[in-house]
C-alpha cells in the first residue's frame, strides 16, 4: 500500500468524523447554555466599540498589562458582525471554535483503520476531558483567546505535516525505490561505523590500502 493510498479516507475516517460530530454537538449544547459573562465582557465590548479597528489594535501593541492586540481585533470584528445580537454571535463563534479545533485534531490524527479510530476516540476524549481544557473552553471575554491559541497551534502543525506528507508522496511517486535505497545505504553506513568503533576499542589497527 502506497502513502497516497494511506491518505485516502476510509469508512473508519467517516466514523471518526461522525463520533467527533456527536462530541461537538454535546459540548456546543453546554456552551450555548452559558450566558455572556457581563463582569468580564462588558468592559471589553465598550472599549472595543469606542475605537476604530486600526486604532484599537495599534493601542493594544503599546498596552502594559497584556499584549493581546489580535484578541481585541477579534472582539471588534465579531462585535460589528453581531449587529447587537451579542449572545448569538459570540456564543456561536465559540461553538465554531470547538468545531474547528476538532476538525484540525482529526486531520492531524488521520484515522484510516480500526485501531486508528479507537486512538482518535481516546485522543478526543483526552483533549476534551483533560482538566486544563475546562478553563480553556469556558473562558470567554467574550472571545475565547485560549481556544484561538489552540486552533493556531493545531493549524500550524497541520500545515507543516501536510507539506511533509505531500513531499513524501511526490518522492514516492517519482522514485518508489528511493526510500528503500536510502534505508539500505544508511544501514550499511551505520554498520561500518559500528565495526570501526569495535576495532578501535579492541586496538585493532586498520590495514593501509595497497
């Protein structure tokens, strides 16, 4: 089976996405039942609405307490899109973040077999169930900055590994024996180094070439 065949979705892939959908629906139901925190969000909404987007981001680059300019840009953009319906947009955005994080997780795991499906299910349970995830998913001021950071990390990993997979698949397509030849050469080189180390340890001198 070639690497390109391993990248093709199977029924286990779709089962993994189906299971993940159930998880996201359950978490989203709980999130939608949480009101927007007035104590934490009101001041941020007032501050974000009182300046232009450019001025808001510029001022945050010079803030002394926290350096979160793009969080404030995030708040201002969703605030403008909401049209006054803050609950729907900010909580909906929060639910969307959970869905995007779950999709990126499955893209990294790439479940294609039954064991991989089981591993993806356990990994998703660990991701959602770990004690640090509670604060990550519940905090929102009113944008969840912690979740945004997680999404950026997962997206960077997905982009990096995706390029590597494409490069390996392209190399295999051009020369299917290149990997085997390289492994054989590396094995011979490693074996030669080991023999030299053993002979040096025993005090055996190399005979000069004729």
